[in-house]
């Protein structure tokens, strides 16, 4: 056997070992896909991929080979995600509105290979997951200009689903109309109340009458069916293409940096490992307190005493109970460790009702 043949025999042996390891790794990817299906998580996690590459590149000490190994890792990650995508292709995701709505765009961004199912409103989409019609639901939490989405806050308090991922979607509203219309011919604009609020300066400046509609894309569909040049819809530019409308004005938001945070919720709670600390880890709590002086302050002090930084604190009136409120808190840090469990135990003693709505990594796609 020549020297070259001996080298090739060694390569063949290594390739066989790599094939076996590849199958083992893809089996782990299959298990990851099952985990993500149950918890409504996206296939891609940019921060996890970055950490994996940074850690594994240290295993190759040759600086020349290091760059090739990074490319090898990226290819392996890409194959793993492609395999997961194939496994999750039948995943059903609920959203509110119709194709072209911002919830639809957020759901498509989170779950590019999934089957997206439309529901008439937030509550119906949420209930679809509770009743097993869908695997996960994508709902808006808040807008950077118009604030919280109250109906969704109420669902988080009263429902049984868990937040497992949150992403920010840049919102750019457009004025849409039928063929032959223009901004000067519009008399009435229809859209979701949140979208109308986000464009209030533009609406007032043009003297339009604002009419609320259940959904931005549904408003575009309504304008197309009405075929009235004096009627306009405020929706996404994508909705114009879907419903055959003209874009009369672009980027009509009062605040140009307009972002909505969307959450994906499912029956299963994702629990990031306590030993895999990441700076972008967050959790959400909803709770009520006893009607005693200092009860809320005591609750917030417990959270602070355990070293968690609260990013959001809101109160919402409880349905059917006059002057009774529940509170919504988003905080930074890992809650799935000893410190988090001790905090929850202390909060349980101080709160009349306490629910951990979920823990997640921010902007993980």
C-alpha cells in the first residue's frame, strides 16, 4: 500500500467516525425540535449560535485551521436548523387578524416554516392554543409609542399559557387606498385602535375621521371590498400587496422609531438552564396583593432584594371587580435557579395570587 493510500485509509476511518457523530448530533437536533415544538420556540437562536461558535473554536489551536473550523461549525448549525425546520413543518401557529397583519408578520418571522392559522381576535387565538387547536400563539405585548395591549395583559393574568420567546418587530404604517384614490381624497381611515393611536398626528393633520377596526390587515381587506376612494386603511405595505391596494403614503407613524414587542405562548414552559447564564434572559410575573398598606412595596422589595432588575411594572384593573388590580412585571435575570425559587416562595407568601408567566431570551431570532 502506497503512502497516499494509507493516508486515504485514515481519512476513510475518520469520515466513518464523523458520520456516526453526525447522526448522533442530528438525533440531538431532533430532540431539540421536539422541545421547541412543545414550547413554541423559534428554530434559530442567534445568541446560542454565537456562544457555540465562540466556545468550540477554542478546541482548534491551529490559527490557520481555526477559520475553516468556524465555517464548518456554521454549516453544521445550518444543517441542524434545516433538519429541525423539516420536523417542525407541521407546527400550527395561531395569530389574530388576517394575512398581512403585523401579528402575521411576527408569526412568520418567529416560525417561518409553520402553518399560520388566522383568528378574529386576540382572545380567540389564545383560546385556540388552550383548546389544542394550535401549538403556539403569537400576540403583541406592547408598542413603543401606544403602550401595552390591555387585552393581551388580561389573557396573561387569567389564562394558562406561558411566554417562551419575545421579539421586537419594527412597525411602519402606510396609508392604503383603492385605485384612483390619493391622500387628499381620503375622508375616513380605518384600522386597529393601536395603529390609529400610533398615527394620530398624521390623522389629525389631514383632518381624517378615524374608525376603529379589529385588525390592520382586515381593515385593508374592508377598504378593498368597499372600493370607495374616500376610504383609507392604515396597515402594512405587505397588506397592500395582498389585498390589491395602492400605497398612498408610507411611514406615517407619529414616532418613526415604532416597535411592537410580540410574544409566542404555548402550554409548556421553557426553563433556561441555571448553569447557562446569558445576559438577555428575562422573566414575566403577574400577581395581586392584599389590600393592605405597603403590600405592593413589600412585593417589589422582595424582587429587588434577590437582585433582579425590573424593566416593566404595570397595573391592570381586574374584570368584574371594581377598584381591584393585578400587576405585571418583567425583570432581567435567571429565575430557574435557587435564588429564583426562593424569591417565588417569598412572593407566594406576600401575594394573594402569583403566576410565573414565562422566562425567555430576548430577541433570540
